[in-house]
C-alpha cells in the first residue's frame, strides 16, 4: 500500500510536510482534503490506527471550527457525532494527515515523521 498524504495545498504546514516527504524519498499519493473530504469510514479507520484522541483530528485554528463554536460543543458530542461532523467538510479536519502502512500521523511534527524513514 502506498502512503496517502491528505492535505490542503495552500496550507503552509502541508507544504512543509510535502517538501519533507519529497526530500526524504517517501512515496505517496496526494489528496486535496477540500475536494475529496474524508469519509466517515476513513475517519473511523484513521482514528483507530492513529491512537490519538478524536479531538486531535479537528482543525482547532480553522475559521469553520471557530464559527461553529466547536470548542464548547465537542465535549458533549459522541465519537460518532464528531466523526460525522468531520466528514461534512475537509476544512474541519486537521491537516496534513499521512496514512502509512501501520500508522496515521495528524499534523506535521518532523520528529514524529522521522519514524517513516
């Protein structure tokens, strides 16, 4: 399975992550998160594989997150409701996301991505 790099091309963090992947010779397929939003099934699989709390999948600095006032609402929502909400708009999802063979990385922290090499 090839790595899947889910990103928003205008995002500077995504651009840094893409450059890091290219510089380190890591092969991947790129997917534009706004044009091809993650599905409920994908988000459930990625969440399970990541080992991260579901809140880490939300783009908490995004305008949509703020306009929906999710900071106060997430704690009252079930995991199923949160995943369904994430699947409605790629701009709610933290990016980039890298889906590799045995792990899912959310956001770009170079130290975390080093383990891919």
